[in-house]
C-alpha cells in the first residue's frame, strides 16, 4: 500500500521571546493514498448530487472533517475516507 507523509510546520514567535521557548517543529502524519477521496467521491459516499455540493456541506456542517489537502479555490481537495465514513454515520439519513 502506498503512503505519503503530510507535515505541519510551526514557526518561532518573537512576541513570546521572554516567555516559553518557541521553536520550529514538524508534525508528520502517515496517510495511505488508497484512503484519499476527492469531492466527487465524498459526494457519492454521502449520497449528494455532485462534488460541488460538498463545499456547501463544509459551510453548513462545521463538524464535517476538513480536507487533508486543500490546494485553494478551484483546485483539488482531498479527504480521508475513514474520517468521512465515520462522520457520515453521525448524520441523519437522507432517505
């Protein structure tokens, strides 16, 4: 199974230089590529009409998992399948 590592960087904050030491660190998360979903996949799993409706859901439901990769407006967004599946079980049925 193919994996990728995602990382989040945090920089030093000079405004707190007299307080606790702040330093640059990386937090890595291993992600299985097979578990990534685009908006069309998310829409299909949730029973929505199209991938465009997923952005409406992101606004309407603040507890919806955020994309693990968001390249900005009009570009790819990717979610983790297990997070979407778990969230979908907490939502009322659309039928």
